[in-house]
C-alpha cells in the first residue's frame, strides 16, 4: 500500500512539474498554482491583472508573491505541491528530459538484466565443473572395468607397459598400464606417473590421482589408479577370485606394482559445455524479453494509460479549455488523483471568479479613492492658499488698529490729559492686538511652509548680533513679568552662513515660550557656544534655558507637533496656537540645523539649536522622491 502511495505521489509530482513548465509561458508566474490561474485567466481576462489587483498595494510593500505573480490572490501559494514530502518519488535532474515510460523501461530493464545475469551465472560456472567431474567419473569406471577383468590389455603377464586406445562418440580415450619399474620422470607420461606414484606412496588412502594438460588446443584429462601386488595376482588368476569382493587397502605387505593411467580428451566435453552455455544464454534472453514485455503490458495498462490521460487533461487546460476534467475510473490512487485534480480545478475556477469580482470591486474602490485623493489634495491646497491669503488680509487692518492705538496712547501720555482708565484700555487694546498679530504670523508661517513657499535668504550672519538683537526685542516683555533675560556668549564666535531672519524667528519663538512659562522673578538664559570637532569649528549651538515648570518626558516629542501644547484644555493659563515649536522644527530642518530639548519636571527646560558653519543647498528632489 505504501508503495502505491509513493507511486501515486510520483505521478502527481510529474503533473506538478508539467504545470511548472507550462507556467513559464506567462510572465511573472512562478508557482504551479499561479500557472493554473494563468491557464484559467489566459483566454477570458483581457486586462492586465497587475492593473486590476495591485493598484492599491504600494510596490515597496508588496510581498514576494505579489511582486512575482501577475495576479495577486489572497490564498496562500507555496513553491512546492502540498503532497510533496520525504517519501516522494523522484529522479535526478539529469533525467528530466526522459519520459516516465522510458524511465521505467530503462530502470526495470536494467534490473531484469542484472537479475538474469546473476541467476544464470551459477549454471554457467556449474556446467563446466559438472562436465569435468563427468570426465573423471568415466575414467574411474574404465579403470574399475579393467580391474574387474572386463577389459583385456594383453601382455600383462610379461609386466610390460601396455596401451589401449578407444575411439568413441564421446572422444578419444587411452588406457595404459605402467609398471612401477618403467616409470621415468624424464618423459611426459612418466612425469605424471611419477607424481601419481609419489602421491599414492605418501597417501595410501588416496583412491586415484588426476591432472590436466593442454594438447592440440584442447584439454587432456589424466587419471591414474594404483594397482597393488594382490590385485595384480587376482588379474592373473581370475577364475579363482571373486572380483565382486572389492580391493583391500594397500599396506606395506601389498606394494604398488604399477599404475593404470587413463587419458581422455575433452573435445566432446567442451562441445557439450558450449551447447549448454548457448542454451543458458538463449533461455536468459527469452526470459528477459518475456519479462520486459509482461512488465511493459502491466505498466501500460495500470500506470502509463492513466498518466497519459492526466497529461492530456493538463494539455487541454494549457490550451485554454478551462472546463477540461479528468475521468479515470481505475479504483486506485489514479482515480483519487483525478478527483483531486478536478477539485483543484474547480477551486481555481471559483477563485478565478472571485478574483474577477474582487478586481471589479477594486477598480471601483481605486476610482473612488483617486477621486477622494484629488478632492483632498484640492482641499489642502485651497486651505493653504486661504490661510496664506487671509493671514495677510487679517494682519493689514490689525496693524492699523495697533498702530493707531499706540499713537493715541503716546499722545495721551505726552499731553497728560488722558485719564488713567483710558491709558489702561489702550494698553489692553495694544496687548491683545499684538497677541492676535503673533497668532496670525504663526498661521502665516505654517501655511507658507506647508505650501512650499517659505524661502531662505542665506548670507553671512554674526551670532553675537543675533543674540543681542533678540534679547533687546524681548527684554520689555520680560520686564513686564519681572524676568531677567541673561545673554551669555563669546564675542569671538565665528560668522556663519545661514538665513539670519529665520534664525532670529526660531530664537524669538523659543524665547517667547521661555518668558511665557517662566514664573515672575525667574531667569531666562540665552547662550551661544562654538562646536569644535578635531580642532575645527563645525558649528554654533544656541540655547534658551528657562526656570519654568519643565516638560514631562512623555510630552517631549509631542510638543513639536502642530497645535500641540502641554495643557490643551480650555482653562489653560497660557494662550497660543500651539504652532510655535512646530514652526521652529520646520525652520531648523530648512536651515540644516538640529533642534533638541533637555528638560526635567520642576527644573525648567533647555532648547538647543545647533547650526552648521556653512549652509549647503540641498540637491533637487526628483518626482519619484517627492511622491
């Protein structure tokens, strides 16, 4: 069962690889799921899916699947089929161009050849040994027949060497009687007889002695059997001896008198060996061919036919026939695979329909969002232009009100004809007017910054002059609250390249906040110091330090946002728009400066503006960077 499961997984892997291969025909498809989606979408969907699905997703935030797929799908896509695992059946990548049928034929054909060669190698070797043993057995039978008196060599009573040649269908055979006295180690037969006699002398229990030698391109088998004195006497008087009693073992009192030598040619045996091996080879070939045919028939009926039907279904899907389905009724794993493939195609069809609906809805949402964005952009532009224009319009009459109130107050004070309450009323008018003018100026500056209409006028500026000037401007306001403004700077501070007006505006906002939040009788320090790195002056740091209530840690970043204040309630003690520090940060960025804050609750706050010695114009921003 497990083997069938492995085979089914391998077939489905082959189908998956085919889908992967076909997916290369559509740009951007990297997964088999994406390939099937592309097959379903290839004929019916005309618009690029990237315009339909990915319009709302920023390119930098798309996932790898969204960037690689031409049609984004909310369902998870995996790079490998879900049924793949450690037990999947696979082949090396070098055989990727070979079909499944050829792979099976090659692998199983090689296996059959190896099995048949191993099975036939045993009889191949055993036949030769069997024929050799048969030759020895025939020689032994001949020797026993001579000893039994059934073969007459003649001249035995003379005890001379006698030889008999026998020619038969099984080959030539030579039977020789060699007396012990005639054994000569110098001749060829004598050499064999000498070795045999030595063997029988050393090992009396040996029944015979054999050897082989080559003669006329074929092998000659030599067989020697010892003949003792008692056996020789029996051969001489055969009428008085019972030959069926056997031969007694040779002893010292029964010496060997001669050797019976049988030499037999192996031509007939070699012919038999060749015929036997030919039969083995032919049998092996027939068995191999029959096994391959039977195996091919089984594979074709049980495996290749369902696989090819599945392959045809995949081809039809690749051609755009999205309604193609597999119809396999084999009752095994292939039927389960076909059912799974059909279910996958149905799911992809439903997903395709769902994606079409999602694309239509997305197109509608994108259009609505684009219209909303255009409207918001226009509203923001109108707001900025309105603030910039209305600030000018509000400031013009306000300046007149403040100016005439100042003239009237000065005239009354100079003539001394005014009443005390008139002077107080004029002072209130002037104070409120200046406060309103300050708010309008802040709104105007922020509107200019947001509209991109704030420009810099970079020129050499003296830090000491800037500090003295801003301290002189803010001293009357500080004296009104009995606050002492203390400037601290070195007269040898370097001249820097910056916009002195913007620097003075930043210092004005910082110093105004410091005076506003410092209690009566407090002190505000405005300091300037040189920044040296490696013996070179790289910048100048301006600091405004007060003795006010300080800023909580959780508010140190929030106070630099627009319309943010520490106390945002309607009953707060200090009025204002909450734009002062936001304008300071925007201006600091424009000046390539750094604005930082050091504060602790109850210990005041210190704002530090670090300016570079030389201003470097920024590089023009491209449309892509602006977007």
